[in-house]
């Protein structure tokens, strides 16, 4: 569930911030998130989020960065002795967006469940330590940074790996590879937006989503805002700064006012993610 929240954060469409005054400076109208174009000769499906979409192949030049998004590379042992996914890989990518570093979301076309997105890519590890030349197979939608931006991105990722927010619940460093030869990849989305999350507390469970942000080492005010009162979600409209509104649980029968606000926000181009009991109530209203 937590990876769903963070995944939605990465692909959230950007709403132009209000000119009225209280919006953070990071979200800006110049930021965008677009789908990689698909040739009609490859597929008649033009929506990249529908089954059957085939992205036009792209050549990723040597020297580009690959950030794994799977537990083969982004994993650590928690205090309970169990393996845990390192959500900092999501957080680091979001921070790259806010630093104006464009990224590519690689998802193999027409792949089946548990199939890889990149197979046997020639790479060397560059973070958290350097390694010899090898090959990697990556799953779960790895993120790529084009060689043009790799030097700046690597400097930033090194900083992110060494300095975590004081309220971070996870200080595990992220693994990053650099390609040693050109590779051909299927880029589903070109990511350049700067997500900004509004965490609703209308159902009294906003602290759950805040925990996810802290496990990804994202910072309040810079990357998300806590809508701490039950009426805050109802006030969301097209003038707000958020690209994504998250409601973790909402079972209040008087949900209609929230549903109306969510519908308005969606129609303005925003994104809403509702979980648990709230999904049914929002649909009903």
C-alpha cells in the first residue's frame, strides 16, 4: 500500500499553483509529465496507462543512470529482522524532479506480471559505493536519467544519500548504476513534474501517509503538506497547489462535501488517491 502512495506521487499531474500567495515555491507551471509517444505502427493504443500500449523504443546512451525500483537492489533488514523495501529510491527521484532533473520511467511494453523491464544491461555501480563492470536485470519500473543530466544527478543523489531530513524514518542509502554502453529501453513516461502532496486528515488517519513520506525521506512543506483538519479536504479546489491529494481512510457518512471537492480537483487536472473505506464512500457520493 505504501508503494502505491509513493508511485502515485511520482506520476501526479501538475496543477498550476495559486497566484494568491501561500503555495510552496517548488511546484511551478513549467513542470510537466508526459507519456513517451507510441508509433501507430506499433500499437493503436495511445494511452500509456492502458493494456496494449507499446512505447517507441529509445536508446539510452552510455553514461546514463539507472535507479532500481525493486527489492533485488533497494532492500535492507529492518529492526524486526525482516527485509524491507527502501522507499528512499522514491524519495530521491522526487527530489531530482524538484531539482529540475528530468527522469524516464522504464516499463517494458506488454510485459506480464513479475517480468523484467531491463534485461542484462551493462553497468557499473556508482552509489552508495562504486563497483566493477557487470550486468543487471531490473524490475518494477526502474528510473533512468539520460547521460546529458547524469553528472548533475549523480552529485545530487550523492548528497541525498549522505544527508537525510531530521524526521526521516529511513536513512538507508539508495543503489544507483551507470550504463557502460548504449541500451535500448521502453520508456513509458517522461517525468519532469514536481509533485506536491496534500495529505488529508478528514478521516483522522493522515499520519499513515506522513509515515510513508518520512520513510522516503521527503520533507514537509517542500514536498508535502498535512491538511490537519477535517474540513481541509473540502476546501481543495482548482486554486490549490497540490498535484496529488491522499486520503488514507474515511468512513464518515457525511462524505458528500469531500466527494464534491475531490471531483472538482480531478476535473481540474489533479490526482486523488483514496484508500480503505474511503474508496466506497467517495464513489457513492
